[in-house]
C-alpha cells in the first residue's frame, strides 16, 4: 500500500519540480467534474434485500484464504510492478472473474487493461558509497546508508559540510561545485514535510554540487535504515543528484577524518560551509531504464435497469506489492504482501462473485477494478481514471480496499468517511447486519492524510465520492518479508468483503445515492490543492 510509505513519493515529486523550476521548466494539469443526479430508483424492496443476504453468504472464509494463499505465495515473488509474478497474479484474477460470470470490462473485449510504465531500476552491482582520507572505507547498503539514484556518478570528489539541511550554511555556492555536499538531518528526511530533504537538495543544486549526503540522527536505527533501503530499492525514483542518507555512526566517522565532531556541528551549525580537507568521496548509484505495460484487471456486473445501468459503482484494490528486496534476519527476501494487498484483492474478488450470485440483479452496474503499479505511485488507478473503460461521467462512487486482514478483529477504518454519506451508510449496514461484528471508526492517524494516499484518490480527483476501507497500516510486518499468509485474520477479511458487498449492493439497487457532505467536497478540493495531488 503506497499510502503508508508515504510521504517520500510526494516529496520526490516536489524535488523534481524544484529541479525543473531551477532550469526554467513548468507544467500544468486539469481534471473533470462529477455526474449529475440519477433518475428515479427502481431496484429495491424485500426481494432485493433478501437476495443480497443470500449472495453475501457465498463470501466464505475458506475462499478468502485460497485467494490470499495463492497471491502471497513465494512463487509469485512479491508481485512487483512489473514482474512475471504480477502477470501470474493477473491471470489468476482473470480466471476467477471468468468463472464467477463477470463481464469483461478491460480493453478489446478482455479483462485486461495495460498501461505504459517506464521503470528506473538501480544497478545494484555498481552501487557504491565510500570515502578516502589516507585510508578508504566502503559503506554497506541498508546498514550504513540508503540512496536515491541520480544521473551523476561521483568519483574522488571533494567534500563540503553545508550545515543543517533545513537551514544550510552560507557560502556553499562558492565551494561546492562538483563536490559532495553533506548536511545534518533530523528524523527521517524522507517522511513528514520533507523539509530537510528539500532544503538540502535545493542548496546542493544552487551550489552546483554533484551529490548530496544527509547525515541521519540517532533516531534512525539499523532497522529503519534497512526499511527505507528496501522501500527505495523498488520505488523507481531517480533524481538529477544522488541523495545518500547515512547513519549517524558512519557520518561521525566521516567527519572525524577531517577533525570535525558531528555532535558539535549538529548542536551549533557553522555560519559558513566547511570544506573537508583531505577527504574525498565516491557516490555511485546508477540505474537502467526499461519500458513496460503492466496490467489492470477489470470485470463488471451489468445493471438491469435501462436507465440506471449506465451508472457505475467501482470497487478497487491493488494486487501488486514490492517484489524481492533486502533479506531480513531470517534470510527471507520475498516481500509476499499478504495483507498489502492480497487481503484487499481477495475481498474484492469475493464481493464480485457475490454480485454475480444475485438472483435479483442490481439496477446499477458494478465494476471490479484490480490495479497494479500502486506501490510505484498509484499508477494503475491513475491510468484507469484517465482512460476508463466505462464512461467516466457515469462513475458515481468508488469503494477502495487496502490491507483488510490484520489488526483489531472488531474494527474497520473508514478513511474519508466524513467527506461523503458513505460512512453513515456503512454504519447503517453494520446496524442491519450485526453478524458482521464491526464498528466503523475514523482514521486514527488523520495527520497522515490517508484519504489522499491510495487508489481512490484518482477518483476523488474527478470529484467522484469515495471511501477507503482498511484494517490499519501500523503492524510491524508492513513492507517486510514477514507480511505472510499465516498472519492474516481470514475471518475478518471475509467479513470486510461482506460489509463492502452490502454497501455496494445498497447503492447499486438504486434506492440510495452516494453524495458528498455539505462541506466534504470543498475540504477535499482544498486539501488536494494544498498538497499538489
């Protein structure tokens, strides 16, 4: 799930924009509006309600288990975008949708929609960060540092200390040209507002430095360095200058070679930038570029009402994960992504099959969109929103599922529930079906703005009402090889699937319309504008 890692993707977008601004290039984008009010409802009453109860009963724990076991198996090698494992997963989804009786809703009469993706991958064998000051020391990736690849390879370059990243020392432009610029950073510079990341990058650009090194503080442990190294290894991020984030211990050793004390420099940054006499560095993080066309998988249940069938409810879940990465302590390097997001994909599949099992069909049409490229920046859903296989103006809502198989068994998070009537409608579903056993809660970490960090965002950008269901992103196995099948609460994932089926069926029946709250759309638009999404 791209959301929980997340501030760093948008911060790198800001860095690229900063670079483009520096060289005088700009760009712009636009959006489209929402559909109007639907015609009179037709599909309701006790027969339809009874049919939904019967269909919901077809969503079984054993079926959820079967889907997750396959998608999160080692054989699929973490379902990276792109990869053979991702294609195998797509074939599995197509086969299930065909067997369930869904109508193909991809391209050219198939269940598949492909989108263009340019992959930038670090060349691991050529990666190097080292320094020399009489003797040489080469740092170990994912232990001593992590790095974002850059266009330049720097060999035997001089080194300059530029002070605190957020408030660089003066004079850097006079002495940094062609050199490696070092800055102290607070916390994780890839997260939060990215103040240190942006400040250091801008100062290095203006000083014509050839690479950036951020000296991490002691809050960044070997575990957090490894986690970031793993996330960045498959993120496809590339910048004009390589950015190295170096452990506090390694940074202190580097500065000591020039007779400087990191703790003193951190406490009292120098007014002017300091050259590190006698110290040189190598920074190599080269990458290779390749072109791909990864898949989205799309099926549909066609509505039965002649007028309402041209209105579409879209369920979404991403079926990709982050592939093979840095081994953990057990030596496991396959990031299986059982919760993230085999669980949401399984819930989507079973909801789709439940709609296909309805003996009283819904009035409105329902689309089931399984996307890839989410972990690379919501790419599959972005492409679909710009190239939808049903008329975009007919899409009236989106239900997004991501990481629904862990955490507390009796709660589900309705991220963005306050912006539309979908939260209140889900509360109604839970009252009418107490066997689901859930309380729908608001986002417990609103400061992370989760509503603006997953696939539904690309529908929200079109003013389409949406709600994002998750069980939570804070478990210790997030984006680690330990996100394994055995840890999933299969019963919870099945109950989530039934819950979202009931919600979609209620609206697909035509008696209830999805709507933004009075202030919801205005607040969402304002936040999107502030964030630059």
